[in-house]
C-alpha cells in the first residue's frame, strides 16, 4: 500500500514539473515573438549612432508640385512666314544672287530671268500705252463733232470701241509687268528690260536653291525656298489622355535634339482635332528666347506645366520601399528619453508625385501630435533594422 502511494505522489510531481516546464517554454516563445514583432517595425539607436548618421527630425512639410505633361514634337514655321518662289513666266536663268543660308530682306532681288517673251510683253505695253494717248484724243475730237452735229454718231462709236479695246490690252500688259516687278514708268519712256528680277516676297533665309545658271524654268516651277526663322514656333503633340489639362497661356520648357540647353515657350493655341496615329492634338507654342540655330523641322521634347498643387511632402531620402510597400520613420520620444536611446517606428504611407527632390505623402492614419518625422537617412534606418533582426535570429 505504501509503495502504491509513493508511485502516485511521484506521478503528481512529474505532471506538475512538466506543466511548469511547458508554461516557461510557452512564456519564452511568447516573449521571443514579442521581441520579434518589436524588431520588425522599430529600430533603436544610441545617441552616438544617431549623431554619426546625421539624421534630421522635423514635422511634415508642405511643397508646391507643378503638374507636368511630357511631350514631343518639332519646330515649325507658320505658312505666312515661309515661301516657295516660282517663275511667273517661263524663262532662262541668267543670274543667281544668293546661296543657301543667305539672309535676305523682303523685296530683295535673288535671281534674274531672260526670254524674248519678256521683251514682247514690254513692246506690246509700250505700243498700247501710246495708242491710248492717240485714241483718247480721237474720242474727244469725235465727241465734239457729234455734239456739234457735224460728225456721224457711227464714227464716234467706232473710235470709242477701239479706245476701250486698247485700254483693256494696256491694263492687261501693265498687270503682267507688275507681276514681273518691272517699272511701268521706265517702259513708258521707251526703254526695255533685257532681264527681269525675281523678288523675295518675305524676309528670311534661303533654305533651298533649286535652279542653275542657263536653266530654263517653266511658269510655276519652284526656284527658291525662303523661311523666316524669327517666327519659328514649337509644335507639340499631346495625347488624348492629357489634352484636358492643357490650355492657352501655359508654360513649356523644351530642348532641341542638337542641344541640351533648355528653352521656354508659351502655348498660343490648342488644336481642336485629333490626329489618328498617334491619337494626339497639335499644341502650338511661341518660343520666348529666339535662337539663331533653331531650324524648322528640328525634333524637340518638352514639359508642359499645367498647374500648381500644394501637398504634404517629405524629402525623397525620408522614404523607403520595403516588400512593395512604402514607409517613413517617426519618433514620439521626448528630448530626455532621447538622451538614453533613440527609438523610431516604421509607418506605412502612400507616395505620389515626385519633383525637385520631394515626394508627395498621403498618410494612412493620422500621426501622433508630438511625432517627429525622420527627414533623411531612411535607408540607414532600414539597414539597422535588418541588422538587428539578423542578430536576433542568431
């Protein structure tokens, strides 16, 4: 009986010891899990370490972000500031006064043409001009005779018909000579031009010379191309998704393919029709800083500044991305507590627009009133946190 009682007591003691052991193990595991959770979203630094990392603390900042639309296009010249110069009448090239790149003025002679037809028109005009004088006097004479009932009315009608017919020829020849840029007064004096000048209708620079000396050019044949680069403007293509944010008066900063120097322009018009490929709208901008090296047709790329938007923001170095999520670090410690140790807590946020070294921040939950935010060195803090976790796992 005594032996049986001893066995029962021993079993009870064994169960009690086992329960205590299990409880201690459970408490130890719980403490370990708490330590692990603590290390996962917090990092602790000594004052010396904090100072060496040069970490700065401050509250959330406000930053003005400019809405930006990225675009590209080319330099263009309005149609009224470029010209293709043609021959009014067919003729032989007897003089070329310019080369490609020559800067010219409006009305300047850039070539000369010669042909017997030009002489014939001048001769016909001179003849019609003198006939006009003669017939005019004949009309006056017949009119006086008719009024005095001396002459027949039939003769008056005949001479008036000849006068009007000649007047039509005279005006026709005069119009042609004006198109040829010839002086009527010079021809009326009995002198004739043996060659006619080709005149530029606009100021600008010669972009192309399409003729040679001795060449016969037909009427309407292209001889020169003139472009006034002082009126070159930026023609951008803006995609359908962005066009609602673009309007007249907005600023554009752009560069040309041959230079990294930034130029400024202001939108002067927004197209009202979409191009099919790509589905985009033409946006025309006046260049504010003219550059002699700007050439029509150059490829350009730019940024359209659409609006100002003030947002909560932090420096880019205050934000860290870990496992697809974005975090910042905060502390709620007092200055007294920081003399012993710095404690930082990782807080998840949503980031937005980035510009000028700042990133827009949206908080998922409000921060404590006394919270200070780490303004730089988030990368070092996450490295310290991972280092602590590694040491803890060992």
